[in-house]
C-alpha cells in the first residue's frame, strides 16, 4: 500500500478531544485509508501525518468527511538506517 505524509495547518492550534470515539478511523477505513501516526509542531499549529492509502484522492475524501484540512500530500518511501544496502523500503 502506498505511504503518504499529509501536512495540515490549524490556525487556532490542534484540538485533541478527550474521549475521542474513533469515528475518524472508521471514516478513513471506508476510503481505504489507514492513519499510521502523526507529528505535531511545537506551536501545535501544524501536523505531519503518515497514512497508508490507495491514492491521494482517498486521503482528501477522508479528510473532508472528517472535517480536517489538507495542505499537502506527499508520496513517500521509508528510508530506514537499519535497512540493507538495497535502499528504501516501500
């Protein structure tokens, strides 16, 4: 499955709701999208989220359904310092 990094801007800062029910995960799954993990900037206004998805369009549809912004989607490969000499892992 292709891997993507999704950059998002939250002008008011990221709001992480307590008691989150996981509905976003279900809506993502309906588009074939799996959220792997995210990084949040120190000022909590930008996130960098790693996803597996069939295509960028699936990520955009899931984000729209989850009412979260998408600034940029970049297709990436894992570059692991512990991988063998053949290079990046897909």
